């Protein structure tokens, strides 16, 4: 058996397990949790992508909410129910907003980058909250009875759809990571000056990366809107951005799969922890983050070194 | 003419609030080159403690005049206790590391403090408006104003003046300026830089808490006030230039006035004005009015 | 013979420190020119100005007759100028091979999203370039793990990989032990000889300049105080005094 055949076989087995095996074995509520986790993983992937360029954003929920609400608006105002259309709209919204904001934000690093994103996300939050007539305020918008290619979108079908889309986007992001642009982003993290002296535009690389990251989060939001069936302004709140950052840091920037694994673990833990004690959840996150900062040798970025170094990846 | 007065006064009071809440953030950044993401939480702690003290005191029925002192005490306590705690036990350990790690650190602190507020004070709103109502109202140009915002404006002015005096006229100010411009050289000059850092961070914390404590009588307090304050403060100091007190003053004035005018014409713009101004300023001057661009030496 | 690089009246101060004042110089195509001067004489500033990293207060920089004074480093690089640095500017988190591949991708202008960086045609050329600098054995190592001398060479190799018309090197032997200096320069010479690349290198070490340059420019406090054949220029007492502080 050649390596290629082996890889294909492996992928088929994984696909079978995920798409057929798990739903047969696991109860509905776990499948739902996996759907949500998988969807959110895409937003985390967006944060990870930017972190590879040492661009830390505290406002990625902006695109997450933009995607969700793009779908929500289509439902509310145009009566759209087709999931694929809603997801396409989410993607468009994410690209559009990130393309505009990126013009300003891509110039910045460190503090400015982190906080500008936070600021804009909180502006969106404020809009979603206060413009009641347009967005429904805290009542939010219901995404009732979505369809997939005409058929009713059941919980199981939503799970399958999410897994497929997540797998596709994870793969595409992997292609980005190993492309020249992906490496340029890493180079920017290490030495922007050198990148410019190679004749490459740092700004353009950051801008394009920002748009891709925004697009990922927007699709994530679209999927969540469909999976949960109801969206509220909280999707844009800073604590949602914070959770994305937390899972991103936890999993590290070394692999495209880390956000998925991390997201699944996170959703499960959070499910229990939040029920147990809602007023200590953020504190717990904060403490864990502190532990990571202080006790991971080489710091937070060592998480990239933890994974086996194979240069032909 | 009446319009000018109304909008002008409104703008001034909002500007002074903005300055009060953002001065600490920009000061800390100026000295330590760290943006304290827990700034909003310090504000909230100051507000909550101040409100609690006032409410307890008010229950005793004693003279309301002392409630102002209570607000001040609350701010000092929060700043002087939580400030050094954060700086010495946490922040200090990451000075040599990437800015991003420092941001994550103050972010972690913020997450923790966020829940601390909820745990101590719960989520039901708290309103301690005695200091606000006690000052009464005044009629200016045919419009009814509360005195309290003017008190805030006076305090904001006083703090701005005080900071300016300290930085430019005192020995401490010279030390601060030295540390700001060159940490290494300051060390060789025998300046106890770590102690300066702790002091500066604590001062920033006190200012943040003071902003909270003084504002508490004006609004009902809920957990989450901190986040808004952090974002608003950042917008103001980004406009003025990170690290510049004068910039914070200018930014506050600009935003205060602009918002006042804008809201008069288009009330829906309330949310956006500050960020619109921020985006505009940053588009044409990425470092803000008085900020500096650092060019890496190669 | 028209100049490949020419500066006219180049002036740049840092506060009261004169890094360049009315600096005029010309380098013709194909020349190998050494720039020598004591610390603070403006050598690195000159490279920063010539490559657009700093802007002069007055004066012009001309590349092959074109005014590049207002251009940023990126644009100047695309016009065929490459530069190495006094302190190697590298991508510490990548492997040597990956860094070289990125340079090649940059040269080709192919910074795309889809096709991988590690593609066969580029890998072949990357290894060839690395081999010229005796770095091929280190190809899989992380740049951050390289010893000082190898970092220097890689820094220069990344610039050479861009196939520039003009190569500017800032102290190529700085930080290299005295025994290894000539080895590094010999490697460099072999690579550059016959490549047609015009070379300007800034150096501290008079022996290195004497041996490897066709022409020497002496900088002193932002001015060019001597210009000519190495032996003659470096034998001059005033020059020695300016560069070494003594005769």
C-alpha cells in the first residue's frame, strides 16, 4: 500500500467514524455539543491563524456575530431558510467587514491590533443590542426551521453539515499555512523588517490573512446560528472573543487540528463548569491562562514547538 | 446661543468624564509600556466599593457631605491594594516578554476580577446616588443641570493639572520622565526602576478606581461596566496618543464636544461617534496626536 | 560609465549627531567597494538611507539614474537591491531551508495562497544556494539554533538569493572570529565573483577591506574623506587616524 492510498484510507475511516459511527453511538445532546464545538473551532482557527503572525485579537467575535447576524437578517427580512444560502451570506458578511476594517487594522500590531479589534467588536455589540428594531435587541433573532437543499435540517443533518464544512475549511487553512503567504505571516512574526527587505509587502500579507481569519469566524457564526436556532448580541461580546483566544492559546498555533480538539474539550468542560458555578467560569479561565503564561517553558509560543517538527509539513 | 451653551456644557461634562476614566490607562502605558486590560475592572471595583460605602453610610443617616470622602477612600483603597498586587506578583514577571504575553496577562487578571465583582456584589444593580442628588441642581441658560457633573469636571481639571505638575515640576516627575524615555539609562543612573513601575501602576490603578468611584453616583452599577470603560478609554487615548496625558485631555475634549454636537443632531450616533473619530484620527495619524512611532534600529 | 548607485548631497542628522552631511558618492556597475570608518562614522546609516529604511533630510539617492529617495525598502528591493545586516535579521522560527525558500518565492514574486512553499523546483535551487554558502548541511535546522557564523552567512545568503544587481552588506564579518573572517570572505568572494553583482560592503576590519575590495571609501562623521585604491587609501596616515584613532 502506498503512502497516498494509506492516507486516503485513513481519511475515509475518520470520515466514516465522524459522520456515521459517532451519531450511532452517542446520544443526541453530545452530537449537538460536537456540532457547536466544531462550528466554534473555525472561529478559533481564525484567531490561531492571526497568532501565527503574532497578531493577537481580542475582538474576533465581531466576525462570528457578523456571520451569524447576516444569516439572521436574511431569515428575518427575506424569509430565507436555506442553510447553504445563509452560510454563503455569512461568508460574504465576514469578508466584507474584514476587508473594510482590515484597511485600518492591518497597519497595527500588538496593543493597537488587539484593542482596535476589541473596540470594533464592542461597537457591533452595542449596535446589535440597542438597534432593537433592526436586530431584535436582547430578544435576538430566531432561525426557525432551516432547510438543507430543500430538506428539513435535522440535528443530525446539521452535525454532518458542520463536520463537512469544518473539515473543508480546516483543510483549506492548512493549505494556507504551508503556502508562501502562510510562511510570510510566520516571517512577519519573526522579523517584519526582513520581509520588507525581501521585497514583500507586510501590510498586504497581514491584510489578506485578516480577511481569511474574519471569513473563518463568520462561517463559524453562520453555523452556530443554524445549529442553535437562535442568535443574540452576546455573540459579539468581548467574553466570546476571550474564549476564542483562550482556546487558541491552549491548543497552540502549531497545527490546524488543535483548535478543533481544543474547542471540543472546551465545550464539554464549559458545559459542566458553567452549570456548576456561573460566577467562577471566567475566573477559572483567567487562572488557567495565568498558569499557561507562567509555567509553560519558553512561554505561550512554545506551544508551536511542542508539536513534532517535521519541516516538510 | 442657547444651543451652544447646552451642547458645550454637555460636551464639557462628558469630556471630563472621559478624561477621568482614561487618564490612568494612558499614564500606566506611558511609564510601563503596558496597556492594562484590567483597567475597566479597577474602575468597576472603585465604583462598587464606593457605592457600597456610600449606601452603608447613608443608611446611618449622617450628613451626606462626607460621602464624597468615602468615594475618594474607596478609590484609594482599591488602587493601593489591587494595584501593587497586580504589578508585583504578576505583571513584573512578564516585562521581558512579548507585548502579546503582557496583554494576555492583564487579560487574565481582567477575567479574574470580572468574576470577583460578581462574587462579592452579585449581579443585581446597585445605585448609590446620594452624592449626586445631594448637590442639587442649577438653572443655566434656561436649562436644568445637576451640579454633580460640574464637580466631576472640576476634579478632572484638578487631576490633569496635578499630573502635569508632578511630571514637569517635581523630582518624582523627572524620575518618571527618565524611566519613560530610557529604562536602561535610568537603571544606570541609580533609579529604582522596579519601584517606579509599581508606583506608576498603582497611580494608574488609583486613577481608574477614582474614575469609577466618582461616576458611581450617576448610574446604576451592573457587572460589565468595566468592559465599556476599557474600550472607551482606549479609544480616547488612541486618539490622543498612547502614553500622553495631554493627548488624553485633547482626545477627551475632542470626543466630548463632537459627541455632544453629533448626538444633538443624530441621537443614534451616540455609540459610534467616539470610534468614528478614533478611526479617522488613526487613518491619518496612526500614532494619535501626541503619540510616537517607534522605528526599529537595524 | 554611469553609476549604479549614486548619492547626491545626502544629509541626515540624529539630533545633533551628524550621520551624513552632503555625502556624495558613486559606485559603478560591477565594482566591489568597501566602506570603512570608525564607529558612528555613518556607515550603517548610509546603508539605511540607500535602502530607504531611513529618509534623508536633504539630498538624493539614485539607482541606475532613477531617484529612489522616497521609496521604501520593499520597492528598492524590487528594483534589484539586496542587503544583509550587521546583526543578522532572520526568521528564527523557521528552518534554514524554509527561510531560503521564502527568499526565492519573494524573488519570483510568487507569494500566493494555494501552491505550497515547499515545492520541488524551488527546493532544488534553495539547496544549491545554501550549498554555495556551506549551509546545506544545516537545511533542516531551525534558524534560531544556528551558530553565530552560520547566521551571518545565512543572512547574506538570503540577500544573494534575491539575485540582486546591487548587494549591500553591513559588516559581513562582524561577530566572526579572526580566524574565520577570511574564510567567510573567501566563500563570499567565490559566490559573488563572476556573478556580475555590484557589491558594497561596510567593514570595520582594514585587513578585510584591503584584501577584498577594488575600491575603498572612508567615512568619518558623515563625510567621505577618502576614495580610492585600498593600498593607497589605507596607507594614508589621516585615514588611519580617523578609522583607528591612531596612526
